[in-house]
C-alpha cells in the first residue's frame, strides 16, 4: 500500500497525515491530538495532490483545521504576496477562521493572516494589506470593495477556499462569481459545503477543474451524529408559553433560537428579557459592534440564550450549545442542516427542537426523506405545568430578591388570623411541605426578617402574604403585570384558589378574591 493510501484510509495521528513536527507541536499545545474524519481525508489529499476539491462535511466537524493546516504548510512565507484567500459568508465565521489560523500559525510568526470583514474601517484594512500578507480571510463583499480600491491583488493567488459554500451561493452568489472571474485559472479551489444544492453543482461545473475530486466525510446522515431531532405541535396562542416552559427547564444551558425574520427576533428577544432570561439577539440590521458584543457575551457564558436569524448565526461556533430551537420552521433543508449544526459540536450531544403548528406537521416527512434523519414528536407541556411555570416567571419579575412562595393547597398553617411569629416562620422553613408550601428559592428566617417580610395565612383563602417593598414593581390588574406603570405596593399577595394565581395591592392583610 502506498504512503498516500495508508495515510488516506488509516491515519491515527496528525503525524500520519503529513503535518510537520513544528505544527504538530502547536496542536499539542492547543490540546488537539486526534484528527476528525474530515481532517483524516482532506489533509493528506491537499498536501499530496494538486487537484481541486469539493468536500462534503457537516458543520462543526473540524473543517477549518482540515484546510487551514495544509495551507500553512503550503504557503511560502519567504514570498511577500497574497497566496491564499479564504471566503466565509459572514463576518462572525470569518473572524473564527482567522483566529484559528492565527493560533495554528503561531509556531511561525513570519506567516501573516489578515481578516477583511465589515465592522472595521476600509482604511485600516488597506493599511494592513500594505504589510506582508500571505493568507486573507474575507467576506465576499468586503473583498470586492478592496479589489476595486486596488488595495489587494488576487490575480496570482495559488489557493481559493470557500467555506460554507452552500450558504454563500444564496444571497452572495453574484459576489462569489465576481471573485472567481478575478483569480487565475491555475488557482486551486477548495470548496467546503454541508449540502449539494443545484447552485453548488453549477458552481463546480462552471469554475472548478474537470478533474475536481469530491470527498465526503461521514455524510451517511446529513445531521450530526449526536443530535436528537424532535418536534412539538402547538396552537399559535400558546407558542410563547411552551417555549418559556422549555427554557425554564433548561435554564443555565446554552441554546440558540432561530426565527425567520428580524422582526420576529426582536419581538421574541423582548419577551425573553421581560421574563428575566439571560438572552441576546443578533440579526443583519444590527451594527457589527452590537453583534460582536452579543456574540462575545454568548461565548463567554454571560448570555445563555441567543435569538437569531439564519444568516446572522452562520458564524456561531460554540461547543457548549446544548440545544437549538426552530421557533419557525426553516424554508429549506439546507437551513435546517445549518441550524441544527450549531449544537452537538466536537462530539458532544445536542437537541434540535422544532415548534410546529398543526398545518406544518406534514412537512416533517419531507425533511426526514431529504436529510436522512428521523424526528421524534414530543408532547407539549400540559396546562398545569405551563401555569406553574408562568407563576414562577411572574414571581421572578415582581420580586427581584427571589423570595417566591406558593400555597399549594388549602392546608391551614395557622388557625388564627394573625401574623406569624419568628418561631412560626422558623417552623415553616424547617418543614415547608408539612405546612402546605412549595418554596421556589432558598430562604431563611434571617433573610425574611432582614427583608422586613412577614407571613400571614388566611384560613379561607389559603393565601401566603409577603410584606415587602420591592425596589421597583408594577401591576395593571388582578391577573396581569405590566411594565408600563411604576408602582411600589405596600403588600403583594401570591395565592392559589382553584388554580387561579393573582396579585393585588391593598392596605390591609386580607386579599379580596
């Protein structure tokens, strides 16, 4: 068996793939030791062959290293010219590719990687290109801007890489074709895509060499191996409540919610903020500065839930994303692939949940047949669970200090209509269940006293009274809370009677059900 065949079919380490020792050592420093399937196939091909490549590989399988490591070896750092251009559909994805290549290349500081994206001034990027530049990572639009300004010359590049090519050949196909017309016919083109729609096949036919090689990396199923695909059916009026119930159950986990439109992203983002979820929004109409800040907060764990449109989320590469929610069913199979591919990164498990209305259920079979995956229907939360969840969310909006109580049933805590003493409070805290209470936050008698809170139970109404003065609270009626008014009530009552949760401002101790 030839060396190429051995490395191509049975590599175990990066050394088996042809990666030189200095780069191997850098990978060890980065704690990257075992190549992924796409890396096993693509790296030796790029190093040993001279042909164009079409690589079918799923999002999150290590594509950046698959093309980035060979390029770093193939670049002649002694030559002061742009030798490789890597195109990405979004600034966020481009930034990630640039950051990864810079980390890989740190073993050789003479290799210069420059990023060309929106958000930075054209002037600063023109100045950067005046210095030694070997590899350029760019979005198509910004690259064309700089070509037209004569700031960059790509007429002699040796390599052109298209990452997420199926996405670029949607809204950006004109720009991509313009760039292909700028490069020489001798340029080696490396195209990476998760799907093969007709526009990609046409691109391959028009611009890649006739002997281009197609490599598939573990594409038996389009979706990630570790993804559980589920859907739930809801009525339009209950869609938000079902979503909030899901999010509350997974609070603390990272997740991404996809909406079809910018308006839907903004609306849902406001609803999540009202219900005190740690969330952020990104879409194409936001400035790059805002998008960068939100993405940074998401990656660093300051934001748990990201609400996004398809295009804005293309650059999200966060390993800890536990779930993806399709709040609106995507229009294309490719969009579903890219959405679900945001979770189950780097071998982890993940969930892709699609929220459907009844008339949309029939379309699930088409997704299954086209993508080779299987969806499982899960029942939506029952009305009792949703009501309980809404009570929790309501309480957290009202009491910023998180002192939440619920009288579970009409169990008499104190037969007399009087304030509870410190001893009474201590007894309730010691055994809340015996007193018919469910506690939704850790609490102590000391905390209650310090908060100037007292408890009072009305035998007939089964009401737990909390006397406190929230910093800022508002209400509109018995059943609803509004953030538009600014009231500081003397007393708030949280009670349960025939599953009816309510609040009332009063100057006495007895609420009027």
